C-alpha cells in the first residue's frame, strides 16, 4: 500500500521445520518405545528402591530424593547395557537436567532426558 499501514506477513508454521529427520530404519533405536517398555519400567523401579537418593547431591552432602534414572553410557552408545543396573545412576530432576544441558552440543537440543 505504501502509506505505512501495510499488514506484516505472518510467518507460516511448518510442522517439523528445523527438526532432524527421524531414522526409521529397522535397526534404529526407538527411544520413546524403550522408555515406555515394561522391562525399562521394572528395572527403573527396582533401581530407585536400591538407590533412592540423587548420587550427585549425596556427593555434595545433601540427601535429595532421586526422580530420574540416568544411563551412564547412553542407550544409543551401549545398547547392550540399557537394562544393566551398573550403568544406571539415580539423579534428582535438577541434577539430571543440568547433566544433559552440559552434554548438549552447541545450538542443539541435547540428548533426551531419561525417565
């Protein structure tokens, strides 16, 4: 129009824009399916009974109840250890989030959080 009252174009939302393509190959790890599996939920429950406090907070002299079971070696890096109790650590939500933020690549979303 040119009179200073132009309507600014509204950005169009494109679902999935900026997201990495999912690897749908038969051998690709399905994170969502794994964390919902009966096997993971059972291992997680037993782990939280055996190790109920955040190991990082305990190391700092504080007893904070753990809510996340963290894989020391990621499931993608060591799929054979995904249910191995020696590969698991209990963390509180704060420590778990901080750990994954430190591990995130620059500009990336970082690894998914273990439940």
